C-alpha cells in the first residue's frame, strides 16, 4: 500500500499539469473492469449488464481472469496511473479509500440522494462505502466467506452428518479417507489458502477472537493458545486435500464436490452459483452451512462493490453512463437477480428472498443475527477493513504454512511477526 500511495502522488502531480479535458460526451457507455468471470459470477454480471443496457447504457466488458482479484487490481492500477482508468472497477474497500484520497473517484452524491441509498443500505456497511461522507463504492453483493458445502450423496453413503464442529469434521474426514474419498476439495492458490485459514480461526477462536487477532491485530491474541490451536487445525486440513490441489481454481474445486470427487469444500458463498449452474439442488444434493466452529457464533463477510473512476485526479464529475449504472446497481430487481445468480445476498435491505435457495435464505438470517449480536466480522481476504500490507501478510503466512512442514509454534510466530512489521 505504501507503493500505491507513492504511485498515486506521482500520478496526481502529472494530472495537475494536464490540460483540462473537454466536457463529457453525453453517451452512456461505461467500461467495466472486473474478475467475475466464472459460471455463476458471469451470470450475475450479465444480469447487471442486461438491466443497464435496457435503460440505454452501453456496457464495455473488460473481465480479468483470476478469482482472487489480484490480476484485476494490477490492471486497475496500471491503467489508472497511466490516465486510462476504466469507468468502473471493483477494488477492495481499503484500496478504494486510497483511490478516493488521490482524487480518482467520481462524485455520485446526487444519485445517492435521489435514490435514498443511506436509508436503503445497512448502516453497518456505510463506513466502508464512504470517505468524508461521500460514497466511494456502490455495493452489489454481500458474501459469507466462512461457508462449507458438502456432497449429500457421499455423506449419506458413508454415514456422515453435516459436521458442526472441527472435531466432528476431523472424524468425518478420517472416515472418508479410509474409504478412499478426498475429504476436502481445495485449490492451492494463496488467496484460497487464506480463506481456509480464516474459517479455521473463526471456528476455533470465535468471532471476538477473530476480530481481536485479524482485524485489530492484537499481538497478545496473535500469539495466544487459541491461535496455536488454529494452526494445529489448519495443519490437519492439509492432510485432507488431494495431491493435485496446487494451482487449482476455486470453481474447479467446487466441481469436485459437485461431481462426487470430494466430499467438502470451504469457500465463500459465491460457490453456490457454481452448484446452481450445474443443476444441483442446494439444500438437498449440495448441503451448506457455516464452516465448523467450536461455538455457534460469527459471520465473516465481504461486501463486493463497484467504484467509479475518473481519467484524471480531482476530475470528480461522473459521466451520464456512470450515473445510470450506479442507479441500476441498487435497483431491487437487479440486486435480486444478480445475487441469486452469484450465490450471495443483496446489499439492499428489506427485499423478498422467497425465490432464493434455502442456503441463501439461511445466510441472510445468519447475517442479520450476527449483526444484531455484534458477531459480524469483516474478512481479511475481502479487504473490507485491513490495508493491503496486512492482507498480504496474512495470505503469505497462511500459504507458507500450508505448503510446508513447519510447526504450529513456528506458524504463530511467523504470522504475528509479519503483522507487526506490516503495521510499523
């Protein structure tokens, strides 16, 4: 993030010397850089595109492959600093703040006021969507990161109930291994390793511990017995994945569960879109729940949002196309259609989810309950709270440990030291 700040300052200086551009053309085209390119994600973004173009907009799709979004972030940074920012993109919340502070985010306050965004969005999400009281991002999807899926047939054939705790999961996984079945479908990419690690920390330590350690970065919590136990469980999971997991995309891991090649997957709830696209009945053929936990609390979330960019810094006027797309994103019918396809739940409050699968209905209920109980915590991987250096430190530590034979004690020290350095 320090490097991004330096780049932004340089770009601002160059932009200040640039001759003012002519008035915006009155066309309603928007180039959209995103990484929603897999089956369920593509269907979700297609629902937004269709609604936008039905109202006179022109959608210029510029998808970047890569589920974790790192490729997207690189494209966004290079294009923006070169004076060729896309009309819209999906930076992580912490990065959107940096772009806003550098003057690259378009002003959508008139659209926000006209469509009553403050009244129609959850108050808990607003701090991550605004800077200095102005919207810097428009929420489209709300995802639960700590979700577990299971192939119902494999569980039934092996006499296994959906595990609620890590002890129950380990017992089930050992039984599956003995039967020659891969217990856990996993893609060996760093961001997937980190999602799995987050699920373990939430399940072993609970929501308050997760917040203390991975959001507040409390060194005592990071070096505690609860974190040591988290690494112990994380190490055990390494023995439950197949030998060919390295480099596998997340949707291919979902396909292993769908096809009966593996029993479980722990992934964000966007994976539901993959199972739906495969024609599987969520709640019957594919079971879903929160990932295993020692206490039935906590909900790890991320809000996927679009930010709208200007070509030059401090050129805040939004184009007609940007204003139209921003309005479309928060229309109830668009929120319902896009989230149904992606497997997430709408950012808008008060919508009727009766057409959704039971997994999504349950997720919406869990989210509301966790919010009311103070157990709603932001995912590190989602970049909702932590800056890039912190997110990077957790990802690097998780994947280094998962792909090595280091001890849990060594893993704890590595993570705590890395986070201490990332915040100095």
